[in-house]
C-alpha cells in the first residue's frame, strides 16, 4: 500500500485537483485507491460529492483520542466509485491539533492509524491543507512519497524551501524520508511566461520534477463542480489525459522500483555481515539512535529554517584525512561557538544522529569528531542545534531528494 501526500502551502496550485484526479486515474487503471481528505475545508470531499456525510464518520474520528468520538478507520471509509473510496473531512478536523497538543506521537497519528488498520489498498492519496502545520506533518510522516504541485505563477516557488525544511526536520527527528517530486500544474502553452516558470521549476527540482505536466483545462473545474473525477466527467478532455499520464508515470516508476527490489534481493550474494564491514572496523548500523518523543507542540510553532547553505554565524572546516593501514580516520571540524549540540551524519551512519557521532566541543569554540571510514564516496552534513548544514569549505556537493544539498567526501 503506497501512501502519497499531495501538499503545498500555497493555495490555488492544483493540490486538491491533483489529489482527486490522480486517485480517479489510478482507480480507472484498476488500482484500488483511497483518498484521505486531511483539510478541514473538505474540498476533496466536495470534489468527490461526499461532503454531506455524517459528522460522525470523518478523518477527525480516526485521529481523535476522545473515546466517544473515535472510530476505526474502516468505519469512516465511503465509496465513491469502483476502486475509489474516500475518508471525508469536515470542520471538526480544525480542532484536532489543540486536542492532541502535548500528546506523545501526535504527528504520527495518521501513520499509526493506517499502519494498524486492516484496510487493503494499492494507493492512498492524502490531500493536505494549504499550510505547514500539524496536519501536514501527519501527512508527511504517513507518506512514502510527497508530490508538490507548483503552478505557473510568480509565487510558485515561494515557501517550497520551508516544505523541504519540514521534510529534513522529520528526517532528523524520526528518521523518515519520503521521496519528493514536483508537479507542474496550470500550464498554459500559449504564454511564454508559463514556459519561463516551468524552466525555473525544472532548474530548482531537476530530476525530481515529474515528466507529466498538468495543463490548464476548464473540464477540471467542471468535473469538481459536478463532484466527479475528470476521467469520469470527460475522459477525452485534456485534463483527463494529463492525469491519466501522471498515473501511468507513477505506476511505471513503482513497477520499476519493485522489479529492482526483487532483482537485487534475488541476485545479492549471501555474504556474512562481518566480511563486508569496512577494514577500519567502522560499523554503520552499530550506532544507537537518540530516543525522540514528538508532540503536537513540537511542530505547531517555531519550525526551524533549514536550508542547503551554511548560515553566516557558523563556519565549517574539514581537516585532511589521516591515512591508516586499514582505512582512514577522518577529522570533522566545525567552528560554532554558540552551538549547544553538533552532530555529523551521512550515509556512513544511515543519517541517524547518535551519541557516537556527536562532536566534542573544544575550548576555542570549535567542535571536532574523528570517524573511522573505509575508502569510498560519502554524502554527509552537520546538524547544528537541529539545523542541517553543508560543509561550507568543501565545495563538492550533490542535490538530494529534498531539493537541498549534501556535502560529498571522497576517500
């Protein structure tokens, strides 16, 4: 069961339109699909003609801890058409953040509800509210993939950096990193400005931009007004063709991913773990992860600004490696006199901050950590008081799946 969150804090970018019509196209392709309307405005519920469902059977009832209102997820599912169901929303959902404030695992409520349920779907499409609050965090935590619809307007890329920062925050807090893809929407081939904005989006997201482009089409609005998917309203329309193309692109990518997973598992040699450890004795999976308890209050305000570039107050210096007969001891250095905690993370330790990869503070305000690494190529970052930063001295960098950059270390 693959879970896809459709999110962008900017309104009017085709987010709900994408959630409804991607789900409809997947259903038309024979994939059993569930839409979760996670927006208190209930636009996806309206767009699928399921906004007048009982107030006692919505996504709010799935997430609430109130024993009188809580319902199993299967009791809140409403049929839309063949292969397509929805868990509708209503205004009660706007109270859920305050209700769950300070409770453990608050941002994992949706993830846990789906994980513990016995529902069986090929795809779950989560329509998020147009903000970066508690509900959006729940969607990102529950999802395997995040699709960011971006329209061809001057404000299209504003705030995307904050969304990518949220994904980095989830990665550091709970070690969950969904795949991220951008989707160009409301494209009008008649205007040069649309092409200009598309080029800007492509330059920002590069390979993370989906090949399919959603063109402007009045049938998308007409279908929503009728409460049906565009493939059901007019399968020959441009809108229907675009969302069918999008569904086919995702299905093809998922089929390829599954093939590679099976192929790798069948062809990988059965080698004892001890024989593939680096010669230095460094064990990437031996670190004990930091225990982190997350509550709603952790994410309602004060989300740290996370970027792919280093702030002016912190400079990072990496020393030359010390070569050893059986591997390399690499000294990581960072000058951060005001920092409280500094970690070094990368693909050499599964990107998990732990006590073993915490840097030691020196008297001169610098932090230092020596790691034993095998010869190879590594991606890494520093975490300075919860902010992910690249090595400002090391100019070798590579864009990651979140749209930010990782430093590259070659030994």
